[in-house]
C-alpha cells in the first residue's frame, strides 16, 4: 500500500482528491504551474512542486515534469483527477513503467474505450446496445471509409446522421447531417477538425437520436474481477457539450430501467477488462430505449451527486481499488437514498453568452447548512486566470425528494456570494426557478435547442436601486467613523456595541 500520492491536477478536483487522501492517511503532493503558485490545492497539500509555466501544455500536460516531481517528492502513486492527462493511456503506462502506482484504470482499458469505433465494436460484441452507425453491420475492418461508402452507410442508417471523430469524445468535432447533399462537406470538415484536435482524421457515422436524455451509469471495478454500478446521473443540461447541472437519480429512470442499464454498464466495463472508477454514457430516447455512447475512463466532475445518494466515497474507493483491495459491496448492497443536484459554478458571464471571466475574487461567502456540499478551488483574494477551465466550484445539494433538493439548491444559491467576477450563479438560480426543470421535462436540447431556455438580460439599475445603493454607502461611511479603537465603550453611539463594530471591515483592528 502506498503512503504518498501526487495529484496531477489543479482546482476543485485536486482539493477533492487531497481530502480523500487525508481521510485515508496518505501524504499529499500537489503540482502547480506558475499561475497556480498560490492556488488552493497547493495550500491544501502537504508538499507542492512547480512543474512549468502557465500554459497547460507546459505544466499540467507535461508528463515528464509530473513524473519527475513524483520521484523527487518520494510519492508512490499518481491520481490524475479529470481532464488533463487522466485519459491518456500513454501517460498511465509511463507512470506504471516508472515504478509508480496509477490511481485509475489500466492503460489497456483506457485505450480500448478511447478509440470510439473500436469501443463500439467491443460493445456490439458484448451485446451492449449502440446507436446504429456506419460500423453497425460488423462487416467493417476498422479502416477509414471513403465518401461513397459513407454515403451508402448513411442511407442504410437513415438521415439525419451525426459525423463523429473516432479519436474524439465528449461531443468535440461532431457534425449533424440532415440530407445526402450535406454529407461530403460535413465529412471533410469533421476529418479536418479531428486531425487538428486529436491527430487522427478517422470519423464514423451514427444515427442522430433527437430529444434524447444524456444518462450515465457510474461503475466501480476492482482488480479481482468484481464490478458494481452506483446508479445513474442525469446530465442532459449541457451547453455546447459542457455539462452545467447534473442530478441523481434521473426522473426518467425507473427502478427496472436502472437495473437494466446498470447491468449493461457492468457488462460494458467487463468487456474491456475495466478496473477502478468509470462511467458509461448512454442516450435514453423518448421511447425508453437506451444506447451506449462512450465510456469515460476517469473520475468525473459530477461524481459527487452519486456519492450523496449512495453514501459511497468514490475517490476513497479509487485508492482502495488501486492498492489491490476487493470491492466492499455486492450489487444488492448498494441502495439509493434521496435526490442530489449539482450546479457547476464557473467564471463565465451568463448574461453575455457565457463569456469567460477573469479577475480577482474580492469577496467569498460559501453556502452551508443541511444537505449542502461545496467543492471549491477558490478563496477570497484568489485571481482567476484564463489559462484553465473556468470551473470555480461545484455546489451539490441532497434532499429526501427532488422538490426538497431543488428548494435547497435555491436556498444555497441565494446564500452564495462571489464578488469581483462574473459567475454562472444567476444562471443556475434561473434554471431552478424554471418550470421545465422543476417538472423534469427536459432533454439535451434544453439549452442548445431553438426554443430552449434563455437567459434574460442582466437586471438593470433602476432609480430605486441607485437610491438604495447611495443610502448604503452613506451608512457605510458613517460606520467607518463610528468607532475608533480605544474610544470609550458605547462612546457616542448608544445601542451598538463596539465589540460588534470592531469586527467589521474598515473599523481599525489591532
Ligand atoms: C449523440 C447525440 C444524439 N445522437 N449521438 C454529446 C456528447 C458525446 N458524448 C455524445 N453526445 C451526443 N451524441 C447520437 N447519435 C446527442 C449527444 C448529446 C448532445 C447533442 C446535442 C446537444 C447536447 C447534447 C448533450 C448530450 C449529448
């Protein structure tokens, strides 16, 4: 069993993993770029090592620098978090080859699911339902299809179809094709984009499933052939393939459907010899049919909602699995209780097309109280840069029922204060207030669709508001003058204790 772990990540997920290490008695090593010297994950870790300049390519994606930092620090294992190097089979293999433990799936499993065409083929062989596609009849050799062969495949599948990159995932480089005349251009564009983004121009076709839900199943698999599922997460509320809100369970999944999707997810994992935590993504169509989309071979951003409804600490289990422990549960011992919702709080302006926001966080007040969990990577005074993903924190709530969870989320959002930069807090409040969300009658077109949910303009400053702000400022000024340390108790301001006033910012404290 290893005793010291390097966390090859930053932000809220690095903090989350450090917390799991602390609870397991593991010493933690953070890595940081020059932009993150004073970051929260660096402050939380027992030790921290610089790995390069701000751009991710030169720091958090710098495999050699990270492995070198692990050896220098005496760490015996690496946890990759999500994003960055987490799904690079070559990195996982390099970690293992250098004598370190890897807190994640075996490189072969990452590779098997990383090639989407190969993954579809393994899934079909394992009896996992996949969306009809250009490789659907099993007669393919894995070689790239010509435009003419693609056109034939599209006719067989039936329009509309989606062009997807085989080396892609997460919706990057996808293209919708509504009719045959659009196909050649879409193929050319998708191939060009895929080559640029993933280094491979291999693309394939899938039937476009419209108005479906994005439902994913969390699995845990040990190194001894045991695998369980932890139920589903509903992830349909996305914007440009970035998830914004997730919940568990999904209102569209009955206990019977959960058992069936769960069994299929376990079968999918076992078909590629999967170990550690992973997520099988499905599309759930309006008739209740579901199709395998892809498998994410990492810890996911939204793992927390599953933790709250199962009571299982997924990150701690990742460490248990990586150190060779057997799973502690059989499927029958895993039960779901209540409802959890997560809002991703990011540094983006929802009133301006989610434009990334940068700047210093001047004030921070985090919600708490019953059923509230905050996974944050920020503090008051922290400067948010534009170098990395804009995710600042995740607000996760639990309630006995979905309505209670929604009411709690509204309360917690209202309690949340992030000053100095734009955040997505107002967006989330608006979604929680929307009847479509409250009814649960949404699908993947909730935000991106033509008649989707829209953010209204930022609240204007009417005269009453200006007057209120001016009054508050006058009052504040008076407060500044009210108490000087050393002045007699209740000197000239009867009724207000100087003990109270001295604690306020601006009232000189010693
Ligand atoms: C699809 C699809 C519909 N039909 N594939 C997006 C993320 C990636 N894992 C796969 N994704 C999708 N694949 C077929 N054949 C719908 C999505 C999808 C989506 C599409 C448009 C707008 C939002 C979406 C949210 C989730 C999934």
